[in-house]
C-alpha cells in the first residue's frame, strides 16, 4: 500500500500572477530599507522566523547569494509583527 502525503507549498515572495505581490509591498520595502536588506531577504527571513520551512528558488546567481544571507540576523519583533499583519498572506 502506498501512502500519500499532503504537501502544501506557497511562495514566500508572493506572486505577480493572480496573488499578492509581496516583493513590492510597501511594508516589506520599508522594513528592507530599515534593515539594509532586500525585500526577498526580509520575506524569506520572516517565513523562517515564523517556523515555516523555506526553499527559495532562483536562477539568478545574485539572488541565490542573497538567499543565503538570511542567517545571523533576526527581524525585530515590531517588524516581524508588521509582516504578519499584511493582509492576504
């Protein structure tokens, strides 16, 4: 007997195709500028900090390097909460 697993996935950066485009969200942008990080780094860090398993994907070598730089820092609690309060996540 083969067991089926229920796998759920989502894009931590949002989607430009019919979903919420979080990479261009004003809250994400404000926090990224404040922390001197990219919006992608902020969103990946937010997902990790909330306990979500994250597997960022990119074909762009610069973005791959950015994705690795999400360790060794934390989102301040007020910024983490602001990201949690973005509607339609």
